DNA sequence: AGCACACATGACGTTAACGTAAACGAAACG
DNA sequence: CGTTTCGTTTACGTTAACGTCATGTGTGCT
């Protein structure tokens, strides 16, 4: 069975982050480990959130933005109004991401073209070198 | 005719950036405006580079990474070895971008799913409210 | 008891990408 | 000629996301 509670070290090993990072996320209210005396114990919920945090970061979302998204992902107990608001945020974020994907596609195409040009140029330069 | 040289203010208005930004980019050797006395005058080449800089930034590329890409984009006068190196950087960057695109697609799919779930939940909540 | 070890809490340091303020030169305008 | 208007340099301030001590505490071995 996957232990239901994990120490800070187990978390670090599992997700490859430092203790400092986990404490920082707690301070920023992204995680809510329970306390056993002085020590932190991370729940299954915390692990779920951390997974999403790390993915969010890979796209350059700020921690603050991620916090808003997390609210959306855990909206089970929210009131209607609150849920509506978080959905709205999610829609905005979705559009932003789609726009970003479009731009990314553009940039990829551009870069590809440049690389082809570069290869061609390289080929011609090498040909010259051989000739000389 | 598009003026071949632009003042810092014209640049700012055209690209929606601050003078500080342009001076900063010059200090970082991303732009090379010529000097008329004390003042900067930006060339067509600077405008091209700035456009690419701004696009790069939208993907979270650091200015340093962007500088390397710019070298690739303006490699006409490079030596073979240098060109080969910049091409290599470009290839790496391309793979990174493609990977990022894949992750972005994943995240978009996830978010879409969550939003559908949210809408459904909202609908059922509203139905309850009407019933009550 | 003595000691290592895991964890905790400050609090200051770091990097990137500018913002912002001070202090000055040149030019254009009334 | 005085003063806005642009522009310049120098330099310190700022935010995000942690890193890196310094210092303190509770726990389990031996």
C-alpha cells in the first residue's frame, strides 16, 4: 500500500525537489501538510497538488497562477459562485495556452526553416573548402 | 518609405517597450544601434532582432538563449565552424521546443477535461438550486 | 549521558529582467 | 533667454523562486 502520509524527505525523494521548496510552497499556500508535533506530514492531496505544481512550472506558469489552477482542480466542495469563477479563470488560461501553442508552432516552423538554410549553407561552404 | 533609422521613442512606440528595455538589450549585446553624437539610432537590423527577441520572450526563453538564437538567424558572415556550432544550438532548441509543445498539448487536454467536468458540476448544482 | 540525524525556523543571498530616480546635455519653442 | 522635451549615464530598487547558512529542537541509538 502507498503510505497515506509522507515525511518531507520521502516527498523530496519522490518528486525530486528540496525541503526548502516544499516549505516554500507551504508558505505560499500551495500545499497544506498536517503537523505531527513540529514535523510536517504530507497527505495524498498534497502529492496530487505537487504533481500539478511541477507540471505547471514546466510551462512557465507562475506559482500564483498555479495556485489559482489548483483551486479549480480541487473544487469539489466549492460553492456554485466560487466554482463558476474558477471555471472562468480556467477558460482564460486555456485560451492563453492555445495561443501560446499557436505561437510555438510558428516559432518551430521558423526555426526549422533557418536550420535548413544553415545546413545548406554549411554544405556549400564545405564544398568550397574541398575545392580549395 | 519606412524610415531606415529610428529614434528610441519611435522604437518604443512601434514595439511597445520602454527605453530602459532597449538600452538594457544594447548592454546585453542583443541590439547594436548606431550613435549620432550621443543618441541611439536603431537600424532595420535592430528592428528585425527586436521582433525575434520579443517572440522568444513569449516562450520563456531567457535573453541569453535568445542571443544565441539571434546569432543563428544572422549567421551569414560566420565561418564554417561557427555556423556549425550555432546550428547545433538551434537543433537543441528545436527539440526542446517540440518537447514543450507535446507537454503543452497534454496540459491543454487535461485542462479541457477539467473544464468540462466543471461545467457539468455547475449545471447539476444549478439544477439543485432550481429544485430547492 | 552523549551524539548523530532529521526537521524546524529565521534571515540573508542570488539571478533575471527590467523599474525608477537622480543628475546632466542638447535642442526646440515661445 | 528660460524652460519644456528627449535623450543619456549611473546606480540603486524590485519580484520570483528558491539556495544557503546559522541556530535550535526532538528522537533514537549505543
